[in-house]
């Protein structure tokens, strides 16, 4: 059995310490949501993006702001409305009469952390402007391709219960989100603590950077070194095959989803300071990674079946390895 080198152990400890400092800082603002914060850190370490979906007022926007401030990275917030245009996100070429040339003026996507608030209020044309940015880390304007900064993290929010004047995200765009995160209502104890914490100035005004966000690309490479046993790789493939053959699903687990679950397991292990993935890592991550990618057939939906129901059924039927 291979043993980790002292260098790899030190790297994993550095990554875990980085995550702990960010987590503790964000928890000054978002109380009792450690699991959601960890999912955002996993998305960050995987170079992926997160869709935060929940009812109004539970702290979706504040969570994104607190994360960006803790990382000390450039942050932009975009409020989506039906009249938002693609170049409002990507940028536009502006004519400069003094030199007789068009100069590209970058849009808010040229930031490290971009909060796209109420993404389903933007039109499909504007939503599609995010596809290239999220998938390839670049945008194309007037035939010219511009690289986006690294790290690059899109945090999109949407309200799952209000549909008037909204444009549901197509499956192709949902598949671009590494994770779907739900915050939920706080427990009575957490809500009581919130009232105490917010008795004066909002704690977001006191949040400052606690880490060097420029380290993130190097930390992301550490995630790749985390070991995944052959039996766990086979488990991921069996899970994908079971979902693809399920009669209640019109759209199941894509190869991109298989890779997403594989990589997030590595990131979760690394955040815990481990150089190996446990079966429990995939058990904990299956729902946030897969649920939003599954599309239930209309006939099954009429019977009350949801993607969460199908996923839970398949997870229970595919045996996890004991290693």
C-alpha cells in the first residue's frame, strides 16, 4: 500500500487549514449552515459553480458575499431582470474617439466570484451568455475571446416557489452547475443566536479577508492527488448505469455528472485533511451533485415522483463498497 509523502500531507493540511479559516469567518455571518458553506468550498476547490436554491430571506445572497469577502477576491453581484442583456454580463466594445478604436470594457463576469441573483428572472438569451463562461472560463465578444480570471466561481440563486415572470433554467445550463445547495430555515437555537448577532450592525460589515485567494489555483491541484479506490470508481459507474436505465427518468446522470461526483469526493476528503476518499463522501454528496441534473418523466411526475425520490431509491439499491 502506498503511503503519502510528507509533502502531500503538508499540502493537505494547508488546504484543510485554508478551508477552516474561511468556514469560521463565513459562520460569523451565516449561522448554523456549516454544511452549505462546506459545499461552496468544495465547488471552489473543484473549480466548479453552485446553484443556491431556496425561499427568500434565508441568506443566499449574504452567504455568497461573505465567502467572497473572506477570500479577498474581486466580487460582483448581478441582479437578474427580464431586460438584462448578455453584454451586461460579458462586457461591450466601446468606441474611443480620441484614438479612433473600439476598446473592450469588461463586464461583471470578469471577477473572481460572481453572484448571479435570481438567475431565473433573466431571459434564456442572457442565461446562455453564462454557458461559455461557466464551461470554459472565457467569453467571446465581437469575435474576440477573452479569458476570465482564476479562480472563477459563479454562485447563482433562484427562488423555487415563485414562477411568475421567470424563465426556468434549461437542463443544459443546470448541468453546468457542479452543486445545488439548499440552506433551509434555521433551527430555533440558530435563529435566536441570529437575533442576538444582528442586534447592532450587520456582521457582514466587519468581514475581511482571512486567506490569500490567489492560492486557490494551487490548492485546486492538490485535490487531484487525493486517491479514489478502484472499487469506488466502479461504484460511480454502477450508479450512473442504474440511473440511466431507470424508467421514471427522461434525463439521467451524464458523464459530466459522473466526473463531478468523482471530483467532489476528492475535494471533500481534502477539506477533511485526508488523501483518500471514503464511501461516506459519495453518500453525502450524491444529492447536491445529482438531484438537479435528473429529469423525471411527465407520467412519473403526475404520480408524484420527484428526482429526489428516484435518486434515493437508486442510492439504496446500489451497494457501496466497504473499503
